[in-house]
C-alpha cells in the first residue's frame, strides 16, 4: 500500500428536510454576504429556490444563475466579478455537479486578479491562494463534488475541458435524497454511470489494496442495484438515498487512498464533452466497456476476474468470469436506456478523433500513469470501436 494522507473536512448533513432548520446557520457562520449560484431553472421549478430565498431572507444574497452542464469558464468569469464587487463571504451552490464545480472555482477567483481560466489550466496556482467557504445543496447524485476538492470546467473557445483542484472541499453539503426525485431518467442514468466509472477508475489501479477494493465492491453493488430502481420509481426514497451516498462515498478520497490513481476513461470522456458537449455520464457509459475489452490481458485477467466475482457474482474460470463481467457492465449500462455508441450522441465521423486522443493522452498522462498505458493510437482505436455496436462476451 502506498503512503497516503487522508483528511476531509466537509460536514455532511444527510437526509430529509434539514434546510429550514439548518441551512441559515450553516451559511451565516461565514458572514452575511452570500453569492447564490444555480443552474438553468430546475430549482425554480421544484420550489427549492423559493425555500432557499425564504431561509436566507435576512442576508445579502446576490445571484448567479444559468450555470450550464459541463460548466463554462464564462460563468466563472461572471462569478468572479460578483464575488469581488459584492465582497462575498460565502458561496451557496444549489444544483448538480456543474453548479458546485463552477462555484468552487469562483470561490478561488475572489483572491485572484486575472482571468480565472489560469486557475483551471494551472491548478498549482489555485493551491497557493485562498478559497471562499462553500455551502452546497446537492440536487443530483453523480460526481462526488459535494465532498471533494475537484472541479471540471470547459473552455469552448479552445475545446478544453480540464479538471482543477482547490485547497478546500465544501464546508457543508446538504444531501436530501428527496431533492433528486425530479432528476430526469437521462440524468439519473448518467449519474449512476458516473458513479460506476469513478469506482472503475479507482478499482483498476496498479496500487489497489484490499481495504479500498472491498469498500468499492460494496459501492459498486449498491449503484448497480439501485439505479434501475430509481429509474422505475423516481420517488423511491431508499434508492435515491443509496445513490446519493454512493456518489459521495465513491469520490471523497476514501476509495483512492493507497492507490496509484491513474485514471483513463475520464480523460477520454472529457475530450468528447469538450468537443461535442455531451453528457459526462453518457460518454463514460459508451467508452467504459470498450476500454475494459481493450485492456483485458493475461496481466489484468485476475483483477477482472475479481471484479466479476465480487461485483457481479459471476462464477467460472477467470477467463469466463472476466469476459462475462465486461458483458454485464455493458448490459447494465444499456438497461439504463442511454446510448451505447457515439453516433447515438450525434458523433458521426472521426474528424476530431486524433486531436481528442492526443489531448487525452497528454492531459490524463495516459502513456505514463494509466492502469494500462495507452498511446494516442489506442485512444483513436477506442473511439472507432465506439462507432458501432460490439459483442463484449468474448
Ligand atoms: O441546470 P439545472 O436547471 O439545474 O438542470 C440540471 C442540468 O440540466 C439538471 N438537474 C440537476 N438537478 C436536478 C436537475 N433536474 C431536475 N431535478 C433536479 N433535482 O440536470 C442537468 C445536469 O446537471 P449537471 O450538474 O451538469 O450534472 P452532474 O451532477 O452529473 O455534473 C456533471 C459535471 O460534473 C463534472 C462533469 O464532467 C460535468 O461537467 N464532474 C465533476 C467531478 C468532480 N467535481 O469531482 C467529477 C466527475 O467525474 C465529473 O467529471
Ligand atoms: Zn465522472
């Protein structure tokens, strides 16, 4: 097991109906000037916006709305102007991963006097400056951003979608599963696949250890079981609650301790989102089974066999179990009623394949750090494989 340091200071307030009694003080502990950040309107439709405004009625609340999925740097720039102009003490982010991710970089940008894109393209700069405290109300189970330091921000001008890390996780995260009842089937499925992918990125790791492997096998089983239930019954509290906590636990640092942490499918998917603005989890769902098939070898066979036995409950020889586990992964993704090929998300030709592949290798260090190293030609191959249906059983 590699050396590690583990610390996570986010206070989680999990469960039903805590906002009216706890949100005010959770925000007010940091001051009176609040920047309220939210997305394209789901919180107005659900009534959550009105609740929040009423709870914070005695505070100075300035609003930044319309944070888009795959949040754009333009929104962060707008937020930077507001936190400086109104001398914000605290940011309250209400929404999914995109809203919270943007809010985190805005939180840093108050202490930076140039273009905040610098803080995305050069996270080391961000580590050296302060970051405003962030309180969030999560409305979509997927990214784990509610308990980690990460943000992923897009720059459409340069076709870049990059991860950046600040010095702080959110100070307080409110996780009320009821707030996810209104999440669409598409986003529920995409969120579940994102959770599955976060586990996969950490499970298939050259430094994997028994402690984190066991935790992840449980988390895998939880998401596999509960995603179809939440799709069929959007207001099933236990299914929504399990997805929510699984999302948080899968990317709050707990499952990566002692690992090497060379991620592969995320850097590849981020290129698809950067060029085609597709839904993150859907892109992961398309690429993951192809990647699994590509990296299965005599060397990786034992890990795939463990994955098949512990996660999917498959029995047989290592080889049979490994192949059937990849097929089971594909079948589960398909059962969530999302696209499983690139043409189904309107990527119909290979125009950008090489550029995307080269960028993924460079940004994700895929030729050095990945579980199985990949060159640009391998990534192009994966994109090509994703153009058509495949058989993953052999
Ligand atoms: O904008 P609104 O109107 O709020 O609608 C959103 C959005 O259209 C909607 N939505 C959210 N909560 C809802 C709801 N609709 C109805 N009811 C609700 N309760 O869902 C749509 C998607 O929202 P978004 O925030 O984009 O989804 P998600 O949480 O999946 O976040 C995806 C983003 O997070 C990044 C992704 O790359 C992507 O940009 N990631 C962030 C990570 C991190 N910070 O650690 C790690 C992840 O791997 C990921 O890369
Ligand atoms: Zn993800």
